[in-house]
């Protein structure tokens, strides 16, 4: 394992770091999924497909 990975793994043992990291990861994941939805709406994707993505995003948010 390289130095950066080792350092990151050690940081994950610190509860405050782990919580902050997970919160930021969730924000980025949600932002990415919202951008995909915007593109789908702009490109006039079928409403069923958009609703499926919204449902997945909702499940992700509720499980986070």
C-alpha cells in the first residue's frame, strides 16, 4: 500500500474525519445524480426513466 493510502486509512480511524468524509461523499454523490437528472430532462428522456432515477436517488438519501 502506498503512503497516501496508508495515511487515508489511518485518518478513517478518527471518528470526526470519517464522518466529515462520508458527509462530503454523500453530497458529491447526490450532486452527481442531480446533474444526470438535469441532463436527462434536457434531452427529453422518457419520464419512466427519470422517475426511476429519482426513486434511486430518494432511496440513497433515505439510507444515508
